[in-house]
């Protein structure tokens, strides 16, 4: 069986629960997107290293590549990193 080619439009290869932290980046590195169970605001560090405060996350698929999800002032719940 061949492995699936990985590109920006291909499906995620793994889904990992996010443990929000104000000090630690996601353990598997930059994710491709966030899957969110309950919509709300979040503070994130994006691929460029910028901290983005008050990012609205919808319930479902959010195509945002992020390095960290902060625990402070986190309104969104049940977050999963897609790789």
C-alpha cells in the first residue's frame, strides 16, 4: 500500500488533542489546522511567531497553522491539532 501524498489540500495525517499552555508550544510542532468542539476566542502563536489575541474559532475546522494555543482567556473548548 502506498502512502498518501502530503500537500496543503490533503487530509490530516494525525489528530492530536491540544493541551493549551501559556509557556509551551504544541509538542508536535506547527499544526496544519485546528478542529474545535465548542466555538470561542483564543490567543494563538502563528507560523510567523506572532501572538494573535482574540482569534475567533468556529466549531469545526479552522484552517490556521499555529505553534501554540494559550490557556489564558481561552473561550474555545475541545481543541484538536491536525497534522
